[in-house]
């Protein structure tokens, strides 16, 4: 199979095994460092995350298997037009500016754990809080599935075994490691492993760009080749392409900032200064990291033409095989890169899993199923949920082997962007009412999913989620204007 | 409002909508890549710098925080 790297030897597999073993030890360290047996401590690490851990956990959470596999593959298919990825990853941090300062202050005053805790505080509409939580679980559950599929793809080329069997083993084995360290150490384990994974990821991006230039030469040669073989990959977007560009900026910029695991990272910061400085550094990372995926995709298109749609999402492993065959140094660079790929995928997956577990426990089980549950009971339920969810995710990933990664990315963001009136507008406009937000959310979801399932994931270059958001905002704003303001809606937006 | 205006200007520059009106835009290279890509990525870098400058200012209530 063309997507296979040359199989790693025993020493190289030992290195990767050592790295995975360290993750489990960090889980143990997180368990030993717990301060209290509470949801706040387990899911947010006691709100004491410092600057570098916060930065690296934000980074490792935002940069996923999609960044490495999906973005490289998409660049291969569309060319330089995918430089929109640098802009939409930057847009995520810009969107944080619109709500993170106020949300952080409120989270400190009212001890929020899940995103729906803010919604309940602001709108006092239980149906809205429940619906929003379920939407987030559905959306990032989809994302977890994408990460697990990426795990399988990463391992698929590593062994000489049958590709399906390698994919199956990769999904099951890595999922087991994630759920074990997470069950042991909760948020601390996730954040600390993210810090290591974020560091390896940066090292991996550096290794990737180095080995690409070493193997294929400077980018000007690649563009010269593409000018002859695939000139469309060099062209600036046409009118439809520009519409799609702006649509990507909106849907990833807004939707990416509203990942529940990202919202929870706003809550977990030690203080506002720590969060502010983390975002200040974070805003430069797309220029360094996303551009590496762009260069990899362009080089791949120039020097490895003719890949099928499915093979383009495995472009990185194909390039790794090219480099591995060059020298011993090349082999070890690929080992570091492989660890970085695993880091990118696992760090996103663990954050999603912890977030889902917290929402199922705090937003669904506690208020709707068992109101008198103690913190210890809720912790137990949360851990059981994590195990059940990752088992379902692994099964889904195995059954859906072969679906392209960017397709999955689009559906998730169509849903998450529908939460922006509640989180962004809700922090600035007192008159926005809970029932109006709920109605808008339902309208937005209905429009987005109907369009998507009718085959219009993008209509005239605009994502289905943007059409949904237009309807959503219209309903929420008009309803709130027409309704009589309730006493409880006054002064709910900002910090007192 | 000033920040919003700066973001809008940077958006207009960074989104490569105007290159379709410039003949041979894709064949003009800067640093080995098409010129429109360089302008777009530079615009994105300016957005990062502007955002970092905004983030230099303390948030409401931050002054009172224990360091």
C-alpha cells in the first residue's frame, strides 16, 4: 500500500512505547496530585493552570490530527487556496477576544465547570442548557471520532501486518491509554500530557519542515513544477472560492473558539493575566505550524502526484516513507514526527473525552436524572461515561474507516457555531432571552443539518452552518426584541 | 471601534478577493510562492500582531488579582 511508512524497527517502536508509557505515568502523577475529590478539581484541575501548561494545552487541543493529516491532504487537493487555514486558525484567537475576558470573570465569580454552567447562570432556562450541552456532545463526539480514525491511520503504516488489523489495533490500544491516564488524573493528567504533547508537536513540525526541504528541496522548485503539472493549485480563488474562504473564516473562527474543551480552558486558568498571555502567544502559532502543513501539502502535490482522494489524507505517512529511506537520521526524524502525530491526535482526543464526560455528568445526569447525587457519585458516573464513550468512539472509527477527515470537520463546526448567540451575544446584550436563544438554536441546527443531509454541506461556497446561524440569530434577536424583558434578564451580561 | 476598523482593513487585505482582477497574479512569484499567497499570509501576520497588541492591555478586574 502506498500509504505505508517503512515499518519501525524494535528500537524505534521502543521509543514510541516509552513515550506512551510516560503518558500513563503522568496520569498516575495527576492522581497523586489531586487536592480534593470534587468535580472542580477533577475537571478543571482546581482552576490553577499556569501560563505554559495553559498555552501548551490550548495549543495541543486546537491542533489535532486534522491539522496534520486533514490540512496536508486538503492542500494536496486544492493547492495554495488552503492558506485560508492559517487565517482561520488565527481567527479563533480573535473570536476569543469577544467573550473570553467576560466569561473568565464570570466563571471565577460563579465557579463554572461546564460551558452550560454559564448558560444556566445567564439565561436560567434549563431546556437551553440541556440542549446546548447535547449539541456540544454531538459535535465534539464527531470530532473524537475523527481523532480516533486519525489514530488508526497513523498506526496503519507502522507494522507489516494487514492494514485493517494495524488500524484496528492502533484505535483500540491508543484509546485505552487515553482513557486510563484520564481516569487516573482527570484534567491535571490531560493538561500535563498536553504540555508534553504540545512540545513534541512543535518539535515535530520543526522536524517535518526540515525533512521536507532536505528531501525535496526549496519550495520554488515545487511551485515551478506545479505551474506546469497542476497550474490550478497556484491560482488565487475565484468568486466562488472567495465566498468559501470567508465562510471558512467564520465557521472555523467562531466554531473553533466555542469547542467546549476550549471554553473549559478559559475557566481553568490560574488568573486572567495567565489566560491573556497564553492567547497572546497562541495567536502567532498558526503562522508557524499551519503553514508547515501547507508546505507539506504543496510539496506532496509537486513530487507525489496522482494520489487518490483517500490517499491524500495519508500524504504525511507517504512522505515519511520517502524520508525514512534516505538515511539513519531520516529514520529517527520520522520517529520524532510519528510521536508528534500521535501527540496531536491524542491530546485533542483526551481533551474532548474529558469535556464530554464533564457535560454528561454535570449537565445531564446531575440535573435531569439524579438531583441528589453526591460529588463522589458524580465523579464515578463521569469516569464510567468516559469509558463508555471512548468504547463507542473506537467502534465507530473502526466501522467508518475510509471517510475523509475534513468532511467530518465541517459537520462539527456547523453545529458549534449555532452556540455563538448564547456565548457571545449573551455576554454583551442584556435583553437577549433564554427562550429566544433556544428557539434560535433549534432553527439554526435544523437549517444546518437539513442542508447538509440534502447534500448541500456548502451552498454557493457558504457552509450550511452559516445559513443556520443567520436564521438562528434572526429568531433570537427578533424574539428578544418583541418579548417583554423579564426581571431576571436585567444585568446578566457582564461582571457585577 | 478603532480595533474593529483595523480588523476590517486587515480582512479586506488578507482575503484574496481582488486577485481575480489582476492578470497573471498566480504566475508572479515572491519567495518561491505566488504573490497573492505572500500578501494573504502577511495580512494574517498583521492580524496576529494587532491581536497581541490588544492582549497586552489588562482585562477588566485584572489589576486586583493576586499575582
